């Protein structure tokens, strides 16, 4: 067993690359982007069985916990910075990944949210992120197809607002980060040109194109489609074979005049800012 001096002089263990995949809201296309990446033999998804890891969504809750923690012994306020205890939790999970996966792997962690995305560069200064954008109209429609609106529940306007806020957070985060750290991907582009999107992602993540099975892209199953994956009236997350001509990026939107008016009022400006036609 090496002594302390030998351990201190040993070279640090090389760590796998960790990449965060965010969508502006659920139903934005993160499952499809993850499936494209997962085809690469050097990519690991859902580490330790964790399918989604909404760290950023819980920043406000972390502050509440931190306040309770510091109230137990007031003098600790002199020793802890804002969100420091939360950062310990985040870094602990990252160290767990680094300890259990080899250095030649790229580990993808998914979260279909961009709330508090402005904290990403501070919580993850060495990690990269991919952000999936989707046309607001289809993201909203897919959401209410998957989770139908209920009486006294969230409204159509609430869903439109969620998409608008998520997209605004994504665009703002990208503007704060370097091109080497953050990449925006449009779901529509990924569906229209999966080969081109895959090549772009591989270059961004420094993954070998020679090792990527482009011939298997067409065989990717559908996962959680709001229409194709329905079982007993609900959306199933069991993979299903892709039907001929399946293209969720061009799905027809048949809204009443009232819904079109609500969407334009709540999310119309962000729809244009995100580069989607009115």
C-alpha cells in the first residue's frame, strides 16, 4: 500500500467528460438528441440510472435549505458563501461519476428544463451543455397532448408561458457562455438532418466520427411521442418502431382563434426572437 508521500505525488486519475443536455421545457426533443448521442460507443447516458437531473431547477429550494442550515448556528454565516452547500452536493455527484466511469467516456446528463440556466457556468465551470430549442407552438401542443389540461389545473396560457420563459433562459445562457461550452440545437434541424446534427454534435464534444454508426440513425425508435407512443390513453415511454413518414417537427397545429391569440400574446415575441416564424 503506497505511503502518503507516494499518494500525494501520484498523477490524478483522468476523468470522463460530463455533458449536460437541456431542453427549454419537457417535449422539446431531449430524448431524441440523447438517442442520437447514445449511438456512439463512447457515450454513456442516464448514469447510475438517473434519467433526469434537475439541479438547476432546485436552486431556489437549495437557498431555503441553506437558510435553515445556517440558522442552526449563526456564526456559520461567516464561513459559507451563497449556495456553497448546494455546490458541495452538485460536485459530489460529479465526482461520483468521475470515479466510476473511465476517462474515455462522455457521460450525458439530461434535464428537460432551462430554469435558472444562468447559474450553469458557475455550478459547472468545466462541463459543456447542449440546449434543445423547439418551435413554441408544437412544444406547447405536444405538452397538452401528453398532459391534458385539467379544470382548476394549469391553463393553456401557463404552458405557453413555460415555453417562453424556458426559451428566454436558454438564449440568455447561451449569450453568457463561449461557443466551446454551449451549443444550441434546434429540434427541427435534428429531425430534418439527423446525420448532419450528429456530425456537429460529435465535433462539439470531440467524439470520433469514425466510431459513430450513422447507418443506425434511421432505426432509432420513438420514445415518448405524444401521439405515436400512446397506450390506454396515456403516453408510454416504452420505445416503439418509427412509423413511415413520422415527422413531429411538421405536425399540424389546429388551434382555435382564442388559443392562437393567447399564444401570440404570451409567447409571440419570444417565438420570433427564437427564430421561428410567426
